[in-house]
C-alpha cells in the first residue's frame, strides 16, 4: 500500500494500492472460491477509519509530513 491522493477521502490520509507486490504461489480456483464463500466481508467491515489508515501508512514508512503534503494535494485537486 501507499499514501493515496483520492479526493473522496473525507478525513485523514487515503490509502492506495502500490505497484510493488509480492509474488505468491498460485491457488486452485475451486479452493479459492471454497474459502471465499465461508465469510465474505461486508462493505462496512472493509471500511477503514482514520486511525487504521494512518497506522497502516505509518507502518509502511510514511510520517506526518507525508500526510500533510497529501492533504494539500487533495485540497488543491478539489478546487
């Protein structure tokens, strides 16, 4: 994940998927669907609040300076 720039994030830093990724072993589609059908998350469960987003981004190496710069960029893009 990386610090995002999406203007619809109403409060706090937005999170965006990054182009860097970790390759994993392939999974059989039937096995994947079997595990998915047991407990799909609701939209509400997938939402992240300000504190969770900020914590994830902090663990990824971002700091307050980065958050403020992102906020300024988002504010400019709204107008």
